[in-house]
């Protein structure tokens, strides 16, 4: 029997998209929904989601915790933990509307919080480290609770469903942000569940990913040495933590972090000028366990902008375009032209070549 698309495994499936206004001008989530919806055939309805930056200006100095709870009992237990560690400014349901294809929803809640000063002094950590450790504890130890996102002035919205249905479910056309990313999921090796939908986040970082990471075991073991806990049944979680480790904890420049993750081939390294050759060899020696193998294209979101990257062999499609102050990224050019009919520049980045869209006046991601 002839198998048609949608009836068999599509290893190149999944769709990603991103938009940033480099002047920091906020715009509705309507365009990112239209862009990702055009690539519906890359998904299968088992996961969709969005990350949005600049959506909570009235609480921009608070950590915005988006949560999934399996039931009220787990919510009550987690809120005890949250009250012990944070001053909660306000909490409540994240607004949603009924979409007939979005079913079996968990309890979806959000809190705007600050770290309790006494706990911070006691921990001898900075605020970001403290929050990240609390996220790890909830996701690995508190049964029935899952932190969807934990950054400032940003949030992740995801579910089991096609991405345009997820956007409707969360009423994202009512939000305004200066940067958006989106994902349509076609699970290959991991289950389709609410927590497994992309984006994956930690603090202000968010990752949407198309591909399959064969280096996950090595990456996971290395990350666990630094306190990260990969518990969410997907390789994408590890990519989020790799960026957090290299950029936030180790304070590496973006180009060094990218060299660690998508390192040039040894044959290419040998042809480099001596000074650069020694630098790249050192990066590979120190961070060899963070080399990401396998086909991938990812978009990293942060409060300072977005970065897109695909694997060294470019085994997953990635297209970028610019018009005015906007940078657009998607798995397919058509998804960009759906919302930007006449871009000024369109290109397909080379394997391992980043596309960087930083806010005006910002020097690093």
C-alpha cells in the first residue's frame, strides 16, 4: 500500500519560525501565527507553541512563571514551595478560549514573582541561578507540576495541537511583543504531551527546534555536572541548557558558543590561520561533550533578540529575510512571504552559520 505524507514518519518534519523587531517595537502575535500555520503539513497535531518577549511591561522586573499542573493537589503543593522561595506579586489563570481540537488541558497558571531576599542571601547565589535551580527542582522533584517558562517580560505558550490552534487557544493575537518564535511539532522519538511541546525555556532563553540530536546522551551527562536536570523526555531541552551554560554561566561570546555546539570539521580547522586554529581546537577540547550532532535547525530567543542556527551539513532547512527593522526566520521561505510579501533580502544561511537579530544598541544575545 502506498503511504502518503501524514501516514508515515517524516524525519524532516517540524516547523520553526521567528520574528524580531530590532528597534524593540511591540507587535501582535497574529503574524507569527500566520507564518507557522502555513507550514501545517510539517506538524501532526501533537505539539505546537510560541515564545513571546516584551509581553509583560507592567511586570518587567518580575520573573513570570508559567505553570502546568496535573490537578489541584499538585498545584497546592507547588504553591507552598513557591511561597517559601518567592514573593508572589500576583497569580492567576492564563486566559484561554475553547478550541475543540485542544483537549485534556492541564491547569494553566502564571505567577509574577521576585526572589525572597532572605532566601537569596542564604543560598549565596545570584537571582538567575536561584530561579534556575528552583525550576530544576520543580520539574524533577515535584510530581504533577511543570514550569513552562520562567523569564522576565516573556512567556511560553504551548499545548498538544497544531500551532495555529494553540495560538487561538491562548488568544495570542491579544498579546504584543517585540520578538516571537513558534514551533509546529512532528514527534519522532518522544511522546506528544503538553510538556513536550516546544518552546523549551529556562529564564529568558527559549528554543524551538527541528531535528534529532544523536549526541543527547553525551550532552546530558555533561550538563548534569553543572546542576542541570534533563527530565522532559526530549533532546531539545538539552539545547536550551547548553546555551544557558555557555552564554550565561560561562560568559562566552556567542561565536564561541556556536563553535562549541556546531564546530567546524577537523579538515576545515586544519586550514585555518594558526591563531584561529588554536582557538577552535581549544574550544573543541574543552567543550567536546557539548558538540550537537545530528540534523537540526534551532531558533534561540532571548530578551536581547533571536539567533537561528542549523547543523554543519545543513540537513534541516532554514531561511531568513529582512525588511526595515524586522528580521524573519522560518523553515520555509513561503512562511516568511505569507507575512512579508516583499522582503528586502532573503537568504538561506550556510550550515553552522548563525543568523543574528539583536535589539538596537545591544551588543550580545
